[in-house]
């Protein structure tokens, strides 16, 4: 009779290893499924960004027709050949950037928005704070932009502009030292508009927001307790020089005025 074989230690070890393999969690497969979900999510985000950018270009090419309905969600999904998830993420991006918003109701759809310059200015100002922009850098840039703005206003000044400048200067002179600093600066807001330069309007606005964000109520009270009369006189002098179309005097008064504001920020 053939001898009966006995299990060896080797075969016992192999059996244990096989059993362990069968009972061990399939970690690799789980990771692969997770990676696939992450990869799919990233592809959806990238596609949503591309759709949003495409719609942005469309709005710009159309001349930014504020209030125009670009289409309802089902129509946009069909037009751009994407899923509802991707389309809704694209709409969220458009709303975040102030390009368009979704309006509900029978006459609803994706509507071209008017960008909010205040939100944009605050975002850029916060970025510059994070970048640790210095008082000297703020003053230098304000000097460059606002002196250039004075020149542009004088070059294109008309009767309506003269009246607006005089009204803004008169409003500034009525301010009291206890008024919030944010209520000052009407003349600074007006001049870039009179220069008819949207870039100047935005950049000077950003620098003004950055300036006011750095000032506490105590700093405001202390500064205007000492300098309120000088502050108002400087603005009147700037307005008078611009109305007289005297660039040299207007630039000199604006430079002195900005230097005084810089004292407030320190």
C-alpha cells in the first residue's frame, strides 16, 4: 500500500497564508475606488471652471448686458453638454465672481449681474494686508494714482464737473470730527469718476478701503481732533485749484493732503 502522506510544516504555513489572504481587507481595491472618486470630482471641478470661463467670455463679447437672461438651467446643460452637477458648480463660480446669478421663477434663468466693486475692493485690500503691504507703499501708490487723476480731471473738466467738485468740497466741510472716517472722502471718490477711467476708479477705491481698514475708532478721533480744520481746508484748496485748472497747485495740495492722511495710518 502506498504510504499515507502527512501534512508538512510547509503546507501548513501555506494554508495559513492563503487563509490570511482571503480574510484580509482588500485595502488596495478600496484605495483605488477612493482615488477614482477623487479623480472624478477633480474632473468635474475642472469642467465647471471651463464652462464658467466660456460663459464669462460670452458675457464680455456681448458687451456685459446687465440683466440679460442667458438661459434656464436645462437649456444651459444641453448647450454646454454637461451634467447638472457640473452646471450648478459653474453657476456657483459665476455668482462668486459677480458675472451672473440664477433667478428663480417663470422669467428666471442665469442673469448677467453687475459686478460689486465694493466686494472686489475689500478682497484685494485683504490680500494686500496678507502680503504685508507697508504704509510707505500705500502712500507711494496713492500719490501716483491720485496725482495722475488730478491731471486727467483738469484736462477734461466741464461745467457739470465743476459743479460736482464744488458740491463734494462743500459736503466735506460739513463733516464733524466725530463722523466715521468712512463718510469722509467724497471728493476722492468723485475725481476718478470725473476722469472717466474705470481702472482709476477701482484702484483708488481699493487703496481707500485698505487705508480705512487700518484705522481704529480711537485713531480717527485723535487725528480729527487735531487736524479736522486742516483736512477740510486742504480739500477746499484741491477743489479750488482743479476748478481753476491749475495743475501745479492742485498736485501740490493733493500731495500735502495725502501725506496728512498717511499720518493717520501710522
